[in-house]
């Protein structure tokens, strides 16, 4: 009898033992989460209050654009470190059943008088001098006026309420404020918001932003003019210039969001809609084109297969080199977009990959390819003829229709006391020379074949290379949101201030970006010029199913990691057939030309890391789920079942939610 009881106890306990052993032996996908699902639409953002704002708009009968604009205004209030009225971004919109796809570029741009100031990367990257003309208000209002259905005042109400009445500071924001308190205390108006009485706001505190609420109310009443013209504009110009920056009233009045069509690529029979230059969707398409030439499914997932992971690492180095050589603002020179995104160019790049070893042995020796050879159209960018310059306050609604953005630091460690808890350096190199950006002639005189940015970096000394590897600024301090409405329309939207809290300067409650650091001191394609938008790695993306219906919307913050992160998620979804949550949770990696290391999340097995070291990779391991690798937000619509699914990246927090 005792024996039988013991046997029964063993049988009862056995499932627990098996589960425990499975967890220990399966570190890669040990933490299981389920997709959030609904039948009336879906929103995934980096903050629950922004998700709530999107759901509220859809409950009022709004479409995906209404919901995205509401969430984008709201996220700038409740996640003020990552985006806001003083920044910029871009969004992809896809309308179900209409074969209508739109891209809106509202990235920040240089002042008309930018050549009247000097800019030292080391001294000025977190100052008023780093501020570019903000585009968020123009972009969001343009999107709503042209493609939304609800009044602006309705869509902005959640953001106004969060700013006026306040919201509870969460652990993430309190930590970021603490880590950036030195920057926040530099300007009294900013310090008053985030360091009341000299102390950082803490978790559970109520953060109210009454000046921002007043500015939001003026926009709700007067549209873009309430921001780009009148008393608020005058105040912003005055305070930016008094602190050494350069923005004029003409800059604000003349700013416009650019409405065009997205770039279109294909992968495994699905269409990929993403951001055209100077944003970096072309690099996502290039990476997918190269990776499609391998047998990734046969080799195994890149988190458990050294061959697949080596392939990804070598691919992203080449994509990084090509991005540095070719991408820039298409209104300031010809960009060979068709060449970069062509399958033939991908074959050339694939042919340079050595599966036995890192080749060349140093990442900085990776040279760009000859994309111009495959560029069949010399126009500034794909679909350039259809670009519109949408003025800030268009009257007609057409109902028919992350400092490391450019180059990542050469070494990082979450464990070192030289870094704060977000991987940001607390100490700087003192021996290396500091590059200075000086405005150049506005005529693009350099041909891609004669001189490429990748070759310029190759000629630099190690000290110069190290400094430029730290010299710029759009980090994990960006935000992404993905929306699908009940009709199946989708929006993928990414926006940023640059670094955490941008420049640190605020006026009229508006924190300003530090986007000037995203220009390059050496790149002909990305050198600073009046009115020019800098290159940015943000890559909001929508995948169409095989019947050309909006299927999945995704994107991520993370500076240079955005391109590999978005690409890896697409691989997880379309190559490895994962659910959106499994695709989001899967281990991530990062490599590029301008950094000698291959960065991995800690769940990549030791034996895989060892095999990569033997191939010549320098490995740096982060935590199992690390914010360094972004914070992706994903929504999916299953046209067969009518169900919507959402996934918010656990690395960043946030939430996904929908209606039933």
C-alpha cells in the first residue's frame, strides 16, 4: 500500500519534474507567452496608456490611422524619453481591399540657417545646438487629415488628459529619468518637469505636464498652425536660439511632412512594405534578399545554429556598409534604391560571404557593393514622382485615398561600472580627436563609384574610427507602435527624439530632439545641409499576405539594431513560421560594419558562441531578454478567422490590446 501511494505521488509529481527539466534544457524559448487576441482590431505600443488611447479611438468608430495618431500623441506624453512633439518619425499605412499603401516621412530636418552654427559632436550632442526642426506634429496631423476619419480634437484628447491630469510613473520611466538626471538638470524648464525640487520622479509618482497640455490644446484647436506658427512657435524659436541652437520661424512655418508610397520588397512570397530613404527600410529589404539565398530553415534557427547565425552576422555587416555608402535624403542627391533592393545586387553580396570564417577579418574592412550597377532608375527614390509636399495645415481630407543611430559604440557592457543600467557610457575616451561637422556646399559632387563612405572609414586611424563609432545618437530612445482596425487596415509607426530626452531642452512643455547628431562628418550622402533630413535607421514595416491584404505590422526602436531586429522578426514569422509572440521573444543578435563585435542575447547556447569564436567572431553577450536589442510591437490579422493578434516586446514593456 505504501508502495502504491509512493508510486501515485511520483506520477503526480512527474509532470512538474518534466516541466522543470524542459525549462532548464530549453533556455532559448523557455518563457512562454500567448498572443493577445481580439476581433475588433488590435494595438501594440510601448505603454498601456498609449494602447488604451488607440483602442478608445477604434471604439468611437475610428480607423487605424485615427488610432495610430491618438497613440502617437499619447506616447509622447507618457513615454517622454523616447518621442514627442519635438521629434520626428515615419509611418507606413496600408488599407485593406483598396491596394492603397502610403508612407509619411515626418522626420526632423536641418534649419535653413544651420550653416551659421558650429557643431562639436562631443560637446554639443546633448544641447540646443543638436536640435533639428521637429516634424511630429506635421506628420500626425497630415496623416489624420488625409487618411483619418475622426476630428483632431477627439484624437488628441487622451494625450491632453494624460498631460493635464498626470499619470503614474512606471519603473521603466523612473529608471530612465534617474540615469539621465545629469542631462535633465541642465535646463531649468526640463528639470522642473522631471526633477521636481531637485529629485528625480520615482515609480508611482504622478507626473503632470501642464505646459505640454496647453501646447497640445492649441494644436487640437488650430491644427499644425497652433504649433508651427503663432505664440508657441515664437517662444520655441526664442528659447532654442537663446541656448545656442538654430531654428527660425521660417523653418517651422515651412516644415512639411512628405507623403509618398512605401518601398516594396518580397520575401518567401510575401510583400514587405517599409520606409524609403533617408529612413532605412531599403536595408531591411536588402538583408532579406541576401538571407533568402540561404537555407536557413534547413540549417536551423539562428539562435541555435552557428551556420545560420554566422550568415546573419556577415549579412548585416554588408548591409551596414551599403547603408553607409548609399542612403541619404533623396531630395539632396540620387539614391540607388532600386539597386540596393534588387535581387541581383543581393546575389553579388551573398557571393562575398565566406561560411567558414569572418571575412574580411575586421568588420571595418567590409566594403560596400556596387548598387548603382543595378539601379535601373536614376530618379531620387522609388516612386519619387508621386511624392507630395503636404503643407502643415491642409484643409481638404481625402477620404478616397535610438547616440547611436549612425554608428554604434565600439564596446558595451551592462556589467561594467562605466555604463549605466541602459548600456550608455558614463565615461568617454579622452585621447581620441573629436570630429566636427561643418556645413558643406549643397551640390552633390561625389559619384558613388569614386568615393564611398565605407572606404572613408577604412582609411581612418583607429582613434578616429573609435570616436566616430561613438559620435551619433538615436538609441533605444525611440518608440514604435503597430495598429490594425476591424476592417483590416494597418499602421506601423516609429518616432523618436534621438537620445533619451533628445537635446534635454524644453520649451512650451515640448522636449526637443537632438537629431543633428544623425548627420555624418564624412558621408557625402548624409552630410549636413540646410533643410535636409538626416539618415535614420527607423524602419516601420507592414507585411502583406499572399492575397495582398495587410497581414502583420511591426517595427522597433533601437538605433542601428532596428534593421537587424526587424529583419530577424520577419525571418521568425515567414521563414520559421513562429507566432508573433514567439517571433518577438526569440533570441536576438546584432552586428554591423562599424563595430568589431557580434552582440548576442544570453540564451544563445555556449556551444554556438564557441563555434562562432572559432570562425573569428568577437562575441559580447547581453542578458537573456535585453533592451539593447529593441522593443518591438507587432499586430497580426488572420483574414481566414477574422481574429487579430498582438505582441508587445517584453524587453521594453508596453502592452497589446484589442476589442471583442
